[in-house]
C-alpha cells in the first residue's frame, strides 16, 4: 500500500526551503544547479535578484543526493544515478530503493532485486525513496509554498510601476 501523497506540480519551494529540507548549504544547492546535477524544474534563476523555484521531486532528489554523499558515494557516481533516473522517466520514485556498495549505485524496484543484489555481495546500504519521500513531505508541511511561479516577478513589476507612477504624479 502506497502511503505517499502526490504533491501538486505547481507547488514550488525557494532555495532556502529546499536547503533546509535537504540538509545542504545554499552553496551546495547553487553548485548543483549550475552544474546540472539537480536543477529546479519550476523556475530557473535568470539573473541577479531572481530566485530558483524547486518542485517537490527536486527537493526529494536533493535529499537523496545528500544521503548518498554522506555515505561516501562520489559525486560522479551520483550524477550517473540521477541521470539514469531522469532517463528512465521514473514517475513513481516511491517504488525505488537505491542500493550502493559505496562505488556503484543500483536501482531496485522489488524485494527480490534487493535480495539478489545482496546475495551477490554488491549492496552495502540502501535508500528507500518512499521513506525519504515521507520525510520530505513531513518537513515541507510546515514550510512556505510558492504556488505561483511568477508571483515574485509580477509583484516587483507592480511595485516598480507604482513607484514610477507616484514620481510622475509629483
């Protein structure tokens, strides 16, 4: 039974929120976005003063990357695993368990695949994405959501327009 709820695609989280939930620094978040490891899917930063906006799945991937780094997996192997998950179009990440021996990362979708991997001596640790999903969901429940990706830009334009109008009226 799947206990994970589907988070609406239009919900977005700013960088600071994504960092808090994933347990990473803003410097890591920025580096991973600039190098393409985990890019925000809702809104990219388009210059000075703009903010990235991350989806629920983006935040989930950030937390998984952090967990893999904490267990000693190289960033290069993590990049390969993330690219593989993107290429296979994994819609139901909650059904995936990532197993690793510290060098390679394996995607398992069933208990039998996990057992086969362990019997072969390849798996040392595993990350059940359903557990990470629930952790991220629980943490995000108390944090702010930005439902309108362009709300900040519209507000800035409106505020700027109001200031210009006030100046020209004087």
